[in-house]
């Protein structure tokens, strides 16, 4: 994978971070964090719902935030907030490190921190690369030192904190990799190898799809220091293999995912309608294509509503949670349809993807998070560009085989 190294040494960290802060996406993210209309959203995402009303308020804020980006932002910032909040509510799972987890949660909430996670291991030819596994290489009284790689760190160039923990089940022989830690991406010994953005295809970066590109990355650590306060699991295979089930961390994450998917399906419908309203296209039977996209949007919204109605107070975790099977069924339905929806967009555009009609590029303002992004830029990038291709592959990789996931 072609990458660009964003942090490489102590001398260049501040320069690299400053450059990152000037990108279109960084401006978009800052706007979301400081938007007064989203204050309740920021309060809700760090508070596990204790009542039915709080649950519906929480889910409603997730859905509302997803509308700002049309469901195109997958990791920022509510996905990880829900996970960390579940950890803090069930901190006893972390044993002697329970207070560290709760203090970390309090700090993130107070700072409105934006987190992402680096959880998957580097693979070579379909197999996990043992040579690149992240592991403890040294210790002292103040903390641990880590070396190795992690990937799937969407949003890594822009996050305040990286959470590192295993995505897969570990064997007892892998105790040195049984870790759950938090580290800042600009720390000494941390390199972020990010995929380049998409702005090269556009003349004006601020009006390109870069305003919505979270840039997945590979994280490289070379004797990177993690203070004890940010070490939550160290060497316990059993804690790593069970902390999803015992903290309930996936429940808020799946609610966020389905809320985002509902917003994304609606975006596809509204974007197609706006393009068709902009003038004649070469599409055959545009009304039929719109009807298919409308059914896609309606069914995804219905799945989201059904998941919310299934919610009960889960005594195991101490907060309200939607039924897992209902959630995963809705997520699976969306995953199976998203590539077909993208195909419908390309059919609506037809030859206009190659040579757009005059005036088709000027309409703006569909997405609150990026009002300067024209309909046509968004439309072409979703239906035929690299951004849309990666979006679809992300949706498929995010849950894997939906039937296998639903089966447990």
C-alpha cells in the first residue's frame, strides 16, 4: 500500500502535525468539534444510557451527527467514544487497572477527545506476519515500551489518541502481544504511515473529497513509551479475548454503525435526486433507479428503527443496549446492498461521468459538514472514483461476512 509518513522523528513531529492540521479534513473535524449545534451530541457520546429515554436521545444524536456527513465518516468521533464508555462502566474487567480505564474515560470526555483504534495485525500473503507483531520490548517503573505494527487505524492522522488492542482471539503463546493501551500519534517512536488523500484529482483541495477522507493508516512503533496510566491490559490473554463480551463495548459501536448506514443510504437517494433535478442525463428509466434507491434508504432506516425498539436495559453491562441480533441483521442488510446502490448512481450519471454537462458542477450544500462540496464532485467520487471504491470496500470489510457475524 502506498503511504505517506506523517510523523517520523522528534524534530519533525510538530512540523508534520502542523501540516496535517491544515488539511481540508482537519478543518472539517475542527468544525464538528466546535459546532454549538452539536454540544448535546458531544455530551451524549461519552455517557452510557441508563434509561430508555437516554438511550433514544443517545441514538438520536448519533443519527443526527451521521447526517452531517451523509454517513461517510465511520470512525469520528462517536464510534470509539461508545467503546471507551462501555469499558469505563465495566472497568472491573480490567482488574487492577480499572481505575486507569475510568480516569482515561473522564479525561477523554472532558477534552472532547477524538480517538481511533489500531487493532489489526500486518499480514503477508494472507497470513499474519509474526515479525511485525506489536509487542512489549522493555519495561521500567514508569511504563512499557512497544515495538511493531498495527493497522486499520482510520482517522489516525487526525486523532488525539490511538487505542491499541487485539482484534482477533489470541493464543496463550501470544501473551507478549496481549495489550490494550492508549498512545498519542505524535509520541516519540510512533510513525503514522497514512494512505495519501484524494485531492490530487481536484484543482481546489478545500472543494475536493479530501474534506471527508479519514485516511486509513498503518501505525509503526519503535520503542514507543506508554506510561502506566495508559496501560489497561498487559499480558493477559484471557482479558483480551473476553473484554468485548464482558464490557459490552460492541453494542454502542453497532448502534453508531447502523445510524451511520441509515444516513448514508439516505444520502445516496438525495444525491441521486439532486443530480437528476439538475438536468437531463443519459440514464435509462431514472424513475426506476430512484425507486430502488428509495427502497434502499427506507429499508435501512426501518432497520435502524427496529434496532432502537429492541433496546432493553442490559444487566450484564449496566446500560441500555439494542438487541445484538436485530442490530447485526440491519447492518448485514446494508452491507449486502451498498455496492448495488453505488452501481445505481453510476447508471444515473451514465456518460456524464466522462463529460459532465455545463452547470452540473455548481450546485452545492447537500452536506452540512462540507457545504462547499459540489453535488457533482461528491456524486462522481461515490459512483466512479477511488473514494467511493474505498468506501464500499470499507463497508464490506467492516463487518466481514454478515451471516457469519450474526451467527456469532
